C-alpha cells in the first residue's frame, strides 16, 4: 500500500525547483534557452510562435520528464498568426478614430474684427486719413479751419472651395463617421489656407497682414531675421504713438521669436518673458501672439514685415453665410461620371473677405528695402 507523503506548500515549491534545475543541468540548456523556454538547434521561430503559457507548460513538463521532444514535437496548434492556420477567421479591427495630424490653424481670426457681409459681395469700410487740427489763437483772432479726411477700403468676398470624392462602398462600410471626419478635415483645410492668406497673401486673392505693400506707422529695417537686435525691438515698440497700439500685441513667427528669445536688455535681462501665473508670454511687457504662417527666419524678401506690433482690430474679416456643403452622386467630377462609377462627392463652399484697414496704426520690423 502506497504511503501518503505530506508536504508543505513551500516544500512542494522547493522540490519542483530542484527537479527543474537538475533537468536543465543534465540536458545542457543555458540561461537563454530557459528564459525563452525553447530548445536550441531546433525551429526556434516555430517554438516562439506558440502561446507563451502553453510553451511554458510544455517546457516544465519536458524538464521533469527529461524529454526535450516534448517541446520540439509539441502540437502545432491552429493560430491567428498564419492565415491558413486560422488567421482568416480573425477579423482585423480598425479603431473608430483616426489619428489626426496636429496642426495649428485659424490663429489669425480671433485677433481680428469679424463682420457679417449679408447679401453684399463688397462692403466699403471708412477709415480716418487725417483728423482735426487745433490751433492756439489770440483774442479776437480768426481760428484756422480744418476738416476730417476720410478714405475707404473695400472688403470683398472671395470664394474658397473643396471637393472630396469617395466610393459608395467606403461610405457604407466605413466604421468611422466618414461624413464627420470629412467635415473636420475640410474645416482644417479652410482654416490653414485662411491663416496663410491673412498672414502673407499677396493679393491673389487676399492681401495679408505681412504684405510688402502696406505702409506702417513706424518701420524698423534689418538685413535678415537673424540680425534683429535689442535696439530694433526698442525702436519698434517706442517709436509709435502709444495711443495707436492700445491693447496691441506683437505678432510673429515662432522662428523669429526664437531669435528674440536670445536677446537681453542693457542689464542682461532677457527681452522675452514666458507665460506665468495667468499672464501671457511677452516681449518687453508687450503680449506675444504666434502666427505659424507669418514670415520665418528664412525670409529675405526686401520690404517684408517680420514682426508686427499693434491692435489688429483694424484687420477686418468679412463672413458670408458660412460653409455650405452639397452632396452629389450624379454629376461629373474631373470628366468622370460619378453615377456610372458609383462615386459620390461632398462639395464645400464658403466666401470670406479680409482687409487690413489701418496698417498705419501699427509698427513693424521688416527686411530692409
């Protein structure tokens, strides 16, 4: 009659450990083999393709039985790695989200004045050309008259459009909100192009804030963006009537800001102060706003503004009715019949105008003319 052997849990664990270590030594396995639970000089790739828990169990069993074939001749299970072994049965899973490119856009619009254009294609905006002049006069002497001088700038609606074609299969089978994603991408494309035109547009179709055609109230000229100095910053900020720049900011590209960040005043204090405790980043106490489409450090066009200081309330954006979207699967697109090819498209249209009405109220650092 067999005798029952009573062992504690720790004794059982020690016994198993000793047995496995003895087997490893007898079979000549090294630490790498043990770590990955494989047998050398065999099809290691095939062994590693097995489920780790399954491979570990077979390895321990083989150690206790001193039989390596228990590992190398282990069953070759159906799996989802090899198509014929079962991967065909396991569907690929695609996230219902799309990893989106992180880009900055629509940065200029919040800084400007936005007006609705209603049914008008063009709105004329009046602006001051010259104000009233006052004089010191003697008693009973005639006062010289003066009159206001006005001018007009036109805000003209320009059309912006995008078309996105897609097959009916994509529309029906996509697990994401395809329409919502297209709307988002078109909105981003509109915003990026808007920023580009509002910053550096040359008149086709919009003249931007950093255009060489503007006459600024104060201009400081430099040879290159990298040659901006402390004196240039002082001259830009303090050589313009402070009344004109009330509520103003310094607008520039991050590359140009990088040049200014290296500058200090005569006492060695950096000109740039990062945002802190609710206060915005600033240059010599003037708030800073980055425009990614403003001219960068590689800009060298004569007369090109690099930094603009002022209140952009005089930069006016005219909005029509917003963005209109139209769906079609019957029209022709690029000479292709969408009906015949079972293709649909979303067309997006909007009209927007822009005018920098009073650049004379702003100060700039620009490339020397």
